[in-house]
């Protein structure tokens, strides 16, 4: 897939006010400071489309971007640590979980995991919630350029071991770096295939 256009579309705090569900949609979410905005910018070939910050919790709304005038990329607030009140965090959680449950055109969610750190309970709980609700997702390990190949393999193996305590097999995952571009083509290929499936579904043709 070639990214020809990528433009901001709308931000809001109410899933009911999201754009009409006529286009395929892909959400990106992860713990605060996981490198989400940097990955989105690298994925789309833009420098500052998604705002980056060293301060956790910068993204506070459901942010829609229209890509190639064909599909939506959604930048969601991070979960886990952020310098906000518990009341505000609870409000975010209600908002994003409502979005996931009722957004009919959401084809896939990319759940970002920092490849540098040990498995976190907040990541595992969030992934398990997706499994319990039978929602489609792909794990995305970020910041692979910060590790040696052996360190990366070891950390992913540790994460797999924790996942297999509750899952029969490791869910699909992609290793990425916003610096080197690793994993970019794999994500875009998944989105391209998802767009084709969504178009067939909308037209009523067999997938």
C-alpha cells in the first residue's frame, strides 16, 4: 500500500459522534509513552500528523485520520500511567471500551507493546479483555531498534510465556521500529487485506 494522503478528520470524546461507519477503520492503542504517535507518523510517512510528546497521556481524545480518502486510522488515548486523576483515567477507559464494543466498522486494533520492558499487567489485562470480547487485534512490539537481536528475542519470548498462561497460542504480532521502518510494510499489508474484506462485506459479496 502506498500512502498518498493522510489528513486529520475529527477528534471527540464520545464514540457515538465518530464518523459514519461506511469506511474501514483501524485503531492504535497502547500504554502511555509506548511510542504510538511516532509509529503512526512513520507508518503514514508524516512527521507531525500524530502529536508526539515525552509526557505520558498526551492523547486524550478519539482522533480520526482519513487515509487515501478510503479508510480511517484512529489514534486512541493510552492506558496505564498518565499524569491525570483516577477520575479522568476512568473516564478514558469507559470511552475507549465503549468505542471498541460498538464501533461496527472497526476492522482491527493494533495493541502496542514496548519491546524493551517486561510484560506488564495492564498490557496483559487489556489483551485478555479483547479476547474475552472476541475483538480482532494484532500485537505490535515497538522500539525494536533500542535492543540487540538477542535482547528482542528474549523479551518477546518472555511476553509469549506470560500470554500462554491464559491463551492456547500467541496471538499474531509484528515487531516494529519508527526509526528503522521495521514492520511498516507488514502493518500496511494487514490494513490492505482488511480493506478488501471490508469492501466485500459492504457490497454483500462473499469474502
